[in-house]
C-alpha cells in the first residue's frame, strides 16, 4: 500500500518536473516560472517610525504590491503575481483563515499558469500554517512560506532577501514534491519539523532534532535530505467539504498544574486535548483522573511534550493502551493540535489517529 502510494507520488512529481522542463525548453529559451505570492501580513509587511526600530513597530501594514516592488530582482527569477490573502499579525491566525488559505492555494496550484506559491506570513505562527498546508495541499508544486524578523523599514531588513529566496525556491524544480517548505535566513526547512526557536534572532527557524532539508547557495536551492512523512499529494486529508475544524485545546504542563485547564477545556466542549507534558510527555498524578474523565466523555487525548524536541514514547511514562490515549511522536504541541483537528475530520478511532501520528 505504502509502496503504491510512493509510486504515485513519484509519478505526480515527475509529471510536474516534466512540465517545468518543457516550459524551460520552449522556443529554445528558458521561460521564467510563474510564482504567485499570497500575502498574509506579519513583520515582513511591518513598518516602524525609524530605521533602527526593531521592537514595537506596526505589523501587517505594507501591501503585497509594495512588498514585490521592494525586490525588483524577483523579476529575474520568476514572473510574480501578488494577491493579498489577509493583512494580519500571525497571532490572529485562526482555523477559518487556514481553511480559506488552503482552498485558495489548491485552487491556484490547479492552474497551468501557476508553477509555485509563496505565502508571506508573520513568524509567530508561521510553522503552524506551514504544517496545516503541508497536510491539505493537493499538489506536488512548491509552496514556500516566508517571513521576516525585522520590519520592512529596518536597517538590514531581512524580508527582501527572504522573499527573493522564497520566490526562487517556489519556482525551482528542486522544490517539486518536497512538501510545504519554510525558507528564511538562507535555510530551507520542512513544514513538519521547523519551529520558531528565538523571539528575535534572525536565524530563529530551526528543525531542532532533524536539521534543515537544505539551503540556498549562490542563488540555487540545494537539498541534502527529504521528509519521509506523508504530505501534500500523499495526504488523506481533504478540506473541500470541511466547514470548520474540530476544536482542540492544548494543556501545558508545569510543576503543580493540576486539572483546572483539562476540566475547563472538557467543559467547553473540545473534541480533543493535546497534553504538552513535561519530559517524555509525563502526566502529573493530579492531572491523570481529569484526562481519563475527558477521554470517557469521548475527547481524544494526545500526549505531546513541552521539551521542544524528541519523540514521546507510547506506553512509556503512561500506559496509553489502557488509557486509550494517543502519542504525538515528535510533533510539537502546536502541530499535534493541527494534526489532531484534521484527524478528527475523518475519524474518532484512536488506533487510526495513532497511525496518523506515526505517518504524518
Ligand atoms: C507576526 O507573527 O505577525 C509578528 C511577528 C513576526 O512576523 O515576526
């Protein structure tokens, strides 16, 4: 089954690559790839009162056309078109935005005149949108998320170079079939593994446990590894008929956290809880009865970890078989929340959901 799926993915990727090659060969001269830039706001579209303002600036003020105009070099690597999807700070991103964006990306990638997509995004929840798209995009064509840590008005603003690299990557043959990518600070990271690791450093995006997929070198994307997890064309998730995502909450564990948050989520009617446990996903003795009671009410419990890297071992710190819990593998809590919400659009069977956590 898995072999058949991989064969299908390879065929889809080869078809997209063949189209790229045919276009490049047209009339004996290379035709630039068509890259669509979907702008959603964030610091990359931010402005400050002075060129040294890097804290306390206004986010999401510059429109997509101005973002593109600031990088005339884009024209040398792609034929770019822009669309303002949203204009928000990324802490205000909601599942409604995700569903809208996912549908628009799929619509655009189905067009012959779109070879790749760049999504400009605030960095705070960029990894979440990237992972959501990684699971719901139905195309092998490149989708690249990009942001900036300094506003557009800052000295040495990182947005323009990041945007240039993202467009280059989105129009490249190398990025075809690699899943949704994040390209910032010259690095290429996979949507599943990447996370924001620093509040203000330029090299904040890292794939802590596994490392980047590649990097931009002398104007060319170079890949050193690929993700082995299902994504895009191999994904079983389909948002065409999804009106809203099931509600899933995250409970963050700490010394003495008790059961209040678990009971509050449960009373609020969530369909799933991601428990961001300490260490290897441990659950405190005071919190256990509340999680068991939530499960008895039909709420799916996924054990993740607040540590920031490493997998949670099934039946390790907790007897998951007995409690009917699911473990998040090495997905961080915010990404485990997304996978659980999408899983719940298809099933409430915990064995099936556990399979998904080991495959995506
Ligand atoms: C945001 O996430 O919208 C603000 C912060 C940033 O883009 O770096």
